[in-house]
C-alpha cells in the first residue's frame, strides 16, 4: 500500500514536469523579454519583430503564420502599433485561441496610461500612425510593472498549476526594476530639463519619465518622412531653444539627422527603441542600461 502511494506521488510529479510548456508569441522583443522573465522554463517565447526593425512597419515573414498557428498566447502592444502588419498574419494563422477577445490574446495597451490620446478625431488619411495615442510605452521603464503584471495574470489563467511560480517571478522582476530604476534616475537627474529632438515620436515615455523636454521631431507627423519645409522650420526653432541632443534609433536614415545636429549644434545620439536594437541589449533592463549610457556618455 505504501509503495503504491509512493508510485502515485511519483506519477503526479512526472505529470507536473511533463505539463506542456505554454507557447507564447509576442509582437515585440520587449514583451517577449518580459514574458521570458515571468514564464521562465515553463514557457517558450518567440518574438515577431526584431529589435532592429521599426515596430510600425515590420517585415512579415512567411514563418510568422506558422508560429502564430501553434501559439497558446499572442501578446501585442496594441494602440494600433501593429495594425499595419499583424492582422493579416493572425487571420492567416487560423488559430481561434489567439484571436482578439479569446483567452490566448493579450493587448498590453489596455493596462497602460497612454500619452497623447487625441481629444478630437484624427484624420487617418494624413498618414499619422499614432491616431489613438502614443504606442511606444515600452520606453518608460516603470511601465514594466503593469506589463509584467498583465503577463503574469494571463499566464496564470492559461496554466493555473504554475500560477505561484509566475507570481514569484513577477515580484522578482519588479524588485529588480525598482533597484535598476533608482540607478537610472540618479544618472539621468542632471539632464532634467534638457531639450531634445527625436526622429519619430518614439521616446516620449522615456522623455517624460526622466524629465527631458521634447522640442520637436524630424518627422512632421508620426510615420511621415522628414520634408525640407519641416526641417527648415525646425532648425532655427531647435537652435533658439538650445536643443542638446538629436535622438534617433540606429535603424533610421542618418543624413537628415546628421545635417540637423550639425546645423543646431546638437549631439546626435543613437538609442535603440527596442530590446535587441543593439548588441548586448538582450533584455528589458539592458535596453535602459544601454540607452542611458549612450545619452550620458561624455556629457
Ligand atoms: Zn510610432
């Protein structure tokens, strides 16, 4: 009898170990990095966009449909960030589990206080790619808290047997984030009030969190390439305002940013906007370690 109950316990343990790993697909490497931190060895995580890509305009590779077909969970940013490339892939994947509204779908924007939510309707025909608010909320490190909490809740709902494991990992993630944030804030504090120009409206959450000031963007509107008229108006304005940095992602064209930096007397800084956007930027913490080191270097 005793042997039988031991055998039973062993079978249970074997069963728990053999429980299928949740198969997670995240649109951006940042969401994937957080999902890995929470899910540990109980999940497999794939990201669709690379950190070197523009998250609005991702190159949809045929493998994406296969990956989405096998997913238990799709994590997207939402706020129309992926609207230009994700919907046809999800439709093509024929996987009911990950459709919007299904248990295997998570839209992170629902858990975030979005910046720049328009109070009047935006004319989409003008090509503005931020018509319902700024979707680049991954760049406020403290948004790691609601993002990781939403992911932990979702993973726990999909795999309740692992709920306490996910919860413990989420708490660890938030503790590390708080510790790192105190360091980052200390390094960034002397830059408070510094005026910057960015290429796209992608660093607004970072700028707000660390007390920088956005004096303008090289794009006349989010998603619209810089025009001579816009640049010629921006340069004297940025000069008059004493803009110190022109911030662009490493994948942006360099000619216009270099020209503007030169004309304004500002420093051109390359800051990845996503995990994987530069070498050794392999997780959410390393993204801010890297970007903050870049912007404060040689100050
Ligand atoms: Zn954008």
